[in-house]
C-alpha cells in the first residue's frame, strides 16, 4: 500500500515539479511561429526571435525601458533590441 501511495505522489508531483509550464497560447512568453510586429498569434501582436536562448520565437512586448515590461524569468527586463524578456 505504501508503494502505491508513493507512486501516486510521484506521478502527481512530476508535472508540477518539473520545468515551468508553457504559457497560454498568445500570452507573454508563449511560443509563436511567424516573427512579426503584427502577429495574430500573440495578444501583444509581437512575435520575436530576439532572444538567443529561446528555441523558438516567442510572444513579447515592445519596450524602451524595463518598467514597460511585465515580470519575466529575470524580473522586468527590456533587451537592447527593444523587447521585454519573458
């Protein structure tokens, strides 16, 4: 019985304990396919590949200062290309 309880706990924890889940489609930081400032894939209309560490283009927001950005993995960050970092 203890083995079954342990297995159930591990199965329930695995998705929650792993990497952060993918944001909702179109949300800040979500994957998108077509790089554009008029993307219909993103709520902000901005799909960019301006972040070298991301494997695919992502939905972002145009910015000139960090205070224009929502909180991302590094806090509020506006890169030198004018995009908020998720």
